């Protein structure tokens, strides 16, 4: 089955280049041509797996990229961290059209939550796909990697209309879709000590996001309630002087 679907996919991409073909290739909207002698000419596409979304005929192909020379020692390109992807192709086998998760954002795909067994049954009833992405070089070291914050993003079931769900400047690390609702609850780390590092010294916060509304993430524990919690902890848990 996988060989059959892959053959269809490859045929669709080839047909896109034929005059008068109805299928549309993945493109960045420019007419640029890869220079025969340029470093990009040594790049080669790496597709190692794919998955169909809910028997819909829409396939996801996570993307890696290799080089035919100096693999892992490139003077031109930074390495994508192991077991992560730099984009995803969505291919609609019904109409032969393809598009990327994003052709405007520089991103790392850390995970797509549709594959989470605990969430799968609930997400099948939703018209959404969820993605764990890194999109900002928070520590300004010139690369995207595990030291930068993770963000929760959502698209429609065809991989379109990409939208950030988790709050900016926070490292999202867990999420949950509330049963029988369109409410997403997220746990995030806030860089509370402003050291550009997300670790156990930073405060954790809880946010909610309504998938049905044109909303923004809202913190559940409000500042006044946080102050109450700090005062209660100070009252009950401070060290007694000997």
C-alpha cells in the first residue's frame, strides 16, 4: 500500500511540470532556478515516512534534507537536530495538489500531536491538526534547536491555515483537548528570570485557547490569584527561626 501511494505521489509531482497539467507543485512563488554550481545544487530531499490523515486521501510527508558532499560538515548549511524536520508536505491525492506546512516561517517540526495515542480518538472528531514547532531563535545563537521554545500550532485537517495556539515567549510542554469541547489547555514555561533559558527555575503557567473563536491564549491562573498563592505559601511554609 505504501509503495502504491508513494508512486501516486511521485507521479503527481512529475505531472505538475507538464504543460497544461492541472496539478500544482510545491513552490515559493518565485521563478528562481537552482544554480548548477551553487551549494543548493548538492542538496537532496529526504522523505523517510508518511501518513494519511483520517482516510481522507491527504498525506503528510515530513521533510529532511541531505547533501551529496561533505554530509554533516557543510560550510553552507546548519544541521537540523536529529529526529526533527524542517517542514511538511501535504499532498491531496484526490486533486493532486501539494503545499507546505509553511513557506514563510523558518521552523523545526518537533512533533505532530495527531500521532499522540492519548489524543487520537478525540482529535478525529475535530477538524484540526496539532503541531509542536520551534520558530524563534530565542537565545539568538543563530540556530533553531532544543534550547529555543516550543510552540503549539494548529491547522485545518488538510494542513492549511497554520495558527499559533500557545503564548509567545513561553516554552509549551504539554497540552490537552477538553472532552466534548473545543477548548485546548496548555502547560508552558515562562522565562521568569529572563535568562533566555527554559528550565526548572522558571515559573510554569496554564493557558487556555478556544479553537472555535478568533481568540488568543488566555492564562487560567490570574495575577491576583498568583499573589494569593504566594502569600499562602509564605504563611504556611516559611522556615522558622531557631
